[in-house]
C-alpha cells in the first residue's frame, strides 16, 4: 500500500492530543484502534509503534522529520550479492586442483586476485552465502526442465551480463594493471551484439553508460533479461528501463543457463577475441579492438543457430524496431534522480547549493535529474533539470540573490 502522506501523519498525531486517555502511551494505543481516510478515500489503520515513531520524529525534527529521507548511499553497491560471489568462485576454482577446496583458501584467493573486495564481503558472510545458496556444490541441471526458446522478432528481448576480461594498464603508474569487465547486451532473435564495452569498474555508472550506448545504437527492446547482480537490481537502472518503456526481468540465482545466448557469446569472446594478440596498453585501445572484432567478425559472420549473419537478421525487423524519439533531452532519460521540496521563495537546495526553479513551483515536491558521472568533476557545471508530475519544467539556475534584489528594485515604481 502507498506510504501515508505527511498530511495524513499529522492528522494521526493530532488525534493523539484529542483522544481519551490518561497517559500518552494509552492515547497512542487508542489512536491505533481508530481508522483514518487518506486523500484517495481509502481506510487506513496504523500500529501503535508506527504512531509512536512518528511522534518522536515530529518532536525531534519537526515537520521535516515526517518525510522519509533517502539513503546517502542510494544507488551505490553496499554489499556483494550471491551472483557476484558465484562468479568469483567460478573464476577461482580452476586454480585449485581439489574441486572441494577449502572455503577459506578460496576466499583469500578471491581477495588477493581482486575478484572480491574485503570491505564489501567479510569472511563470515562469505561462508554464510556459500551455506545458504550452496555455491560450492556442483551445478546439476539434469533434473531441471528447460525448453529452448527464441523470440520471433528483433528487439523483443535482450540478454545482458558482465564478464571478467583481461588485465589492462591503468596508466596511473608504471606497470599498474587492473582487470577489465565487459558489459554486453545481445538480441535474442537476431543474436546481434547490441553493444559491448570494457570498464575497470562494474557499478551503476558504467552500466548506465553501456545501456545508453546500446539504446542509441540498436533501439529500445521490449524486455531486458538480466541476473540478480547488485547493479542490475539497482533503483537507478530499474528507473531508466521504466522511463524508456522496457520491461526488466531477472533470472533466478545460480541460473546462468537462463541467459544462454549471452553466456555463449562470452565463450566466443574468450575463445576467439581474447586469444588474439591484443593491445592492452589502455582501456580505450581494448575497446577499439573489441568493437572492430564485433562489427567485422561476429555481427558480420554467419551464425550457426540462425543460418545467416546476425546484422542481416536484425535488419529484417528494422521497420518494427522502436528507437528513442528524436529529442535534445534524450540524455535526461539516463540521468540520476533526486526529490526536493521547493520553498516559498521558489528555491531549493541541492549538493550544498541553492537553485531557482524556472517556473513557479513553490511548496511543490519536484524531481531533479542530473548527470551523476559529473558529480566529482564540477557540480556547478552540472545541469539540473526539473520535472514535476512527469513533465519537464526546464533547467534550474543557481540562485543569484544580488541580481534578484536589483531586479526587484527596478520593478518597484
């Protein structure tokens, strides 16, 4: 059910002062037995613990404490997921002769090789995940019923995943190398690689950068099938898919076979592309070579499963493929989002700066869209776009109180 509004919370707290009862604790319990109507006319009832929590928040923080605040680490990866652990274990096990390897040895190996980060997964948590999800057990899919499937048209379904790639020079110091990760999207019907790109980091920012390039190159799919990795379950990624009208689907944990087409493509990358003598002097050089291989070899070569070139099969359905509508504001579909309340003077605060709205939106709750990748560069140069009830209101401007004062004096007779 929808979260209660601040107006409804204040009505409930107001009833605490008027209901019968000798003590506040008794009055809170009496209010918990009452029924309230929200703005849509729905009947709502709240527990006494909830009402007591609202009371202390209002007492300590006033009306602002009644609005739930988003987490400061919203959109960031807070801990490792079972999918990430399974991928790290699969990458580590070939280095051990004994298939039933010591859990501690595997954990230390994953930390040393950079497959996992110690600050994101403790050793005890690693053991617990292995026990809960049986990550070290041999995968047995013989008893699981599977049906081979394929979409009828291009862009009905994409599959996406991340693959650990080669170690590449970072360019920060002599001999410094870091493992690259490949984020890729493949079309189910045509087998076209919609987009693939290597990154040093696997996080929400790199995923957004990759999906933006894929949508611009190959259009918007009807569905997108991904695993339960933290970045693929992030709120920001889910919000982007909702904005463009793409249904986001997730596979079950330890069910890599459900995304068989992207897994087979990764195997082809390992067997054909990574076996070549590659220039690993920089990430840009690796991506240039990978793009050349994809467009001239993979997409342009006959695929055994469909009996024709993937790019030709994709072109057959070109007339029914939905591309992003031509607009100068398309990049805003991939921006991060934040919510703010506009003050009576038509200003709001964002990243320790005060902004003015382009139209009168005082006392309104608005959504801000901004390019999160530029936060660490210069937030003053980042464009902050205002949306209200799904409609674009315009670009916010930094508050210039002196200029506003001069303008007001000119307007006075």
